[in-house]
């Protein structure tokens, strides 16, 4: 089953987080041992070696495989968009979903390049979340349902799950989430997003501050922060990350909003994102701060800030390279090459 532990309430989500499976140390050790035997100096492939070992550890098998990557993009709308926090109108969310379906977005091209399956999940775009500057963005039931929806996106047989989002105003929601989870000031977590100017950034910071003032319980518990300040697509991403852990499916996270959604789980359990890598460091300034806070070093840093899982889709080929080198290179013995003297 894709969702062996269906979650209907936030309390059930909490119970699942207490059941997180750990790494498969036997598979990880087998990968590390093979790395030592391959025809290269130790560590010569740098992070590609780490990625191959990570894939084996969290797939629970050696050698790791990457024949079936999935890119999942969750799309939803945010009530806080009415506060003028984005450079684009809310109607763009639905328009971009149609662009994904028609194959015209950047993520479509990157998925084709990586031979990855793209799925777009449209989450009731006609019904935005509540404006969190006036109260909670979601009810507890709505937040739990959105997380469960994301969990159902994790199907059997996936070798790698790449997560991303589309939702006008979701960097404002991400900033509010990060402020509730990790503290600081609103200005620490806001940035230009889709390209707002200095006045737009000031409006975002004001909205984030008002959101925390209107939802004081958001500071008391990570899932409460998600309920009060998040969005349907951010809750779905958190659910997908959780279900992927239960299914032993490694995850690539995209940019700032996606990482903020996953950070809810990290705040509940520091081990909750061990099966995740962050694909790239977004140009959104607060993404660097967030990655440092949760202890994640991104695979790429290309100045991207598009969202829609574009960075995660781009990184699939990097993971493929890691898996291909790990499984396809000859060992010293197989190639008749003298290994290091201490081998």
C-alpha cells in the first residue's frame, strides 16, 4: 500500500512521527565498502559518493537503483495573497497548473531530460486558505486532510521522490512558518519571492508579523504552526515527506517553500529529514538561513528561485550519476588495477 498508516487527524500524524523507521545500516555499510573498492582514489568522487551511500541507506538495498524517479508538484492558493505580498495575481496559480499540464513549464523540460514522471496535484484552487493575518489559515481537519493527500502521492516502487510546489504567496507563508518554528524577526525570513520590490518585501514582513500576532499558538507546536500559517500545498509536502520515510523512498526537496514545509517535521524530530536531501539553494535569501538551521547542505547552488520542483528535477541527473558510478565502475580487482597500499 502507498499509505500503510493513513492519517486522519493531526494527533495521528504525531503518532506516525513517533514510528519513523531508521536508516538501513547494513545497506549503507555495503555501499561504503564498495566505494573503497572502486577504481578511484578514496573520496575522489566527492559528494557523489555520499549520495550513492544515502540512496542505498534509505532505499534499504544495495546496490541502490534509480529507474523510477517521480516529481510531484502540489498547487494551492493562499488567503494572504490579498495583502499584496506577491508580484503576480493569485490567478497565476491555476494558469501555471495548466502550463504544467500542457508541458510548457521549466519543470516539464527538466523531467523529460531526466526521464522522470511528473505529477501535478491541484488542491482546490478556488478555495484559498484563510488569510493568516486575521486567524488560522486552516482548520485542524483541513490541515490533516492536506497532509493525508500528500501521503497518498507516495506510490509503491518509486526510487526517488522529488517534491515542489506552486502557489502565489507561498513564500510569505513559508516565512511565517520559519519564524514560528525557529524565531527571529519577520525580516529574517522574507525575500523578493516572485520578484517584489522593497515595498513588497516590507508588506511581506508586515504580514508575517501580523500572522504571528494573530496566531500565538503557532509558536507552541510545529503542526500548529503549519495549521495556522501554512498552505494546503505545504501541508501536502510535509505529508509526502512523512509517507516517503515510511515507504523507504529517498526524497529531494526543492527550494525555500518546500524546505519550510519539510522543516515542520524536522522541528518535531531532528531525524525526520534524514531521508531527504535538498536539491538546491534558492536565491531566496532566507533559504540559506533555513538550510543552516536544519543542517542541510544543498546539492546545487545556481541562483534559481522558480519553485515548481525545478531544482529537484534538475538534481535527478546528479543522483543518477552517483548511482551509475557506484554500480557500474569496476573494482580494483575486476580491472586488474593496483589499489592503494592500505586497501
